[in-house]
C-alpha cells in the first residue's frame, strides 16, 4: 500500500495589489521590494479564508475524480480562519457536502499545509481512513499592519488543496520531519482575541497586527531549511541529486536561492511563484504544487521534497514519490 496525492487545486482572489500600489501607501519602491524579496504583486480577498479554501478544495476533488462523500478526513492548515469556531475545515465540509469526514484545523502558520499533510498521512497509514483532503488557506491581509513597510510588502491571500489517498501504488509520502522552537516565537507574532471582560481594569478592544523581526526570520530560514531537508533525504536514503523539485514555502526569493546554494543544488530545481502572489502563508506550498501539477511537470515516480517554515517558529520537510 502507498499514499499518493491524487488531485490538487488552488485559488487566488482576483484583486491584485502591486508594488506600485504599495508605493502609494508606505515609503518603499518597486525596485527595493523586487531586489530584497523577488515579489512583484500579491492577491487580496474580501471574501475570507473559508471561501478560498472551498474553491481550492472543489478543484482538487474534481481533479481527483472523487465525490465529496468519499472524504474521511479534512484538515485545514490555517492561522487566519474567518471564525475562531467553528473551524474552517467544518465550514469546508458543509460547503462541499463531505458530511462523513472528520474535520479540524491545524495552526502552524506558514508550515500549516506541510504539517497538515503529514498529519493526514499518519491517519491514512493507520488504516483508519482512506481518503483525506488537506488544505492550506490564509488571509494574512487581515493581520498585516498596512502602515508597516517591513511586513506589508511580503504577504498575500490564497488557498491550495490536495486529495490524498491510501491505495495500491508505488507512490509514497514520507518520511517527514517536523520541528518547532517556541522560545523564538516573538520574532514573528500576531496576537488574537483581545482580553474583554468586566473583571479587568484594562480592556483591550482591538486585535493585534503581525509583528516581525525580518532579519532574524531570514537567518532562521536559511539555516534550518537546508538542515531539515538534508535530514529528511538521509532518512529517505535518497541523494539530493535525485530530487526533481524542492517545493518550498514561498517567502522570499533570496531565502530560496540561498537554500539552493547551501544544498549545492541548481536554483532551477526550486520553482517559485512568489513574484505573483507574495507569501501566502499556509497556502504557498499547495498553490505551487497545484500550478506545477497542472502544467504537467510531475511524472509518476518523480522524487520531490516539500519544505515549510514560519511562525512558531515551525519548520519541516517531507519527501514524496509522485
Ligand atoms: N522599502 C524600503 N526600505 C525598507 C523597506 C521597504 N519595504 N523595509 C525596510 N526598509 C529599510 C529598513 O528601514 C532599513 O533601512 P536603514 O538601513 O535606513 O535602517 C533597510 O531597508 C534595510 O532593512 P533590513 O531589515 O536590513 O532589510 P532586509 O534586507 O533584511 O529585508 C526583509 C527586509 C523583511 C525583506 C527581509 O528581512 C526578509 O525577507 N526576512 C524574512 C521575512 C519572512 O520571510 N517572513 C515570513 C516567514 S514565513
């Protein structure tokens, strides 16, 4: 028995926010943003995380050729659900008609899709479930302080999804490694529900914005991502040279090329779409996976590494054979 991705889907909102638009909002320039990040534009939604997740999910289910009732499990990797409860996965279940699926959200910021995929695979491997829908969806535009040029240039909204199935095949997902260091949580943080109750002297009435130490996050990513990818390749017993694609969280072009250099692998093996979408957090890996899949880039048996990193701090890598 193997576990395979049998369908992918993605959705990005229509509204485009370019670097030129940002020039009118904060002191920055298209040239600076492109040089320091590789980002040219990003998408912004008015509709919210569930709406995008549902659209991506429907496309993945259609490509997989499954009926929603066949889904045993739905996990949504998100840190920006529209509601604190119910979870986004429950809302997706209702919207697509997957009434018998177990549903929950997983909060691991930009590592959210990767950690959700790994979690789904453990359930499938246990034999308990056969077919899972894994989604990464985020609306970071609602957490960004649009007057902070250090963060507002980086992020965008979107959703991506994959249908994963246990079946008779040579495909596999895993081994994987998931890491976290909560002691460094402050360097990328967004507080949520404010304290509001009659027993406090001080009432908080606003949600916090995202705050980030960009340089620290940069250093964290370029060190830990190559390490965790090398560790997962060693676990898989596969040399880096045999990998067709390293599909990484799309945070910054300089991070990705530095990782490629440290791995002594050509940057052409590190596909990127961040020029168009910026950093879409939990959605970035599945959006890219879906784009490559629909472009026919994957062949059966291709060896691929996925790697994510983000707030927590969290990071990890997964080996998969398509
Ligand atoms: N436009 C113009 N200038 C800017 C700017 C902007 N949008 N943002 C910062 N600057 C300025 C700074 O104020 C600083 O000016 P100073 O030298 O006069 O003090 C200068 O540019 C350099 O700032 P610095 O923070 O050193 O820039 P950087 O090269 O580290 O780039 C980031 C900043 C945020 C692009 C970069 O640190 C980064 O991408 N970090 C990783 C963030 C990330 O990926 N987070 C999500 C992870 S999931």
